[in-house]
């Protein structure tokens, strides 16, 4: 089982920025027929619960952002629109970090 997670992580990590989540959605969508109905049901439920917990923990002390990210990633596996949104968010965050690095480089 750990090998499966490691392989999936390598595939995700080596994907093109801005297309990683959509590519993962497509892979999961094609493999969906091989999974049990319980497992197909479980992923969106757990993802939704993690999102809710992340929102709550953003309001009170706790690990809010990691829970939000994990929940969103689980939902992106089963929802094309969430996958597209996460790909766009990834590109925006990368752009923001690149601009910040350029500003810091100029000041330094």
C-alpha cells in the first residue's frame, strides 16, 4: 500500500504545474470502475469533513491550512471543477512566490 502512495506522489510531483490535479482526476476517473462503491463514496466524504475541520481550525488555534489542503486534494480526485480550481490556485501561488523572490532579490 505504501508503494502505491509513493508512486502516486511521484506521478503527481512530476506533473506539469497547472495540470497536476486535472491529470490526477483523469487517472482516478479511469480507475474508478476498479474500486468498490464504498471506497468511491468514502473519498468525497472524508475530503468534505477535512475541509470543514480546516475551516474550523482556521478560526480557532489548530492545523487549519493543512487540513484544508488535504481535503481539497481529496475532493479534486473526484471533482473536475475542484481539480481545475486547484490547478489555477497552484499557478497563482507560484506566480506570487516568483514575484516575491524577485522583490527580495532586488532588495538584497
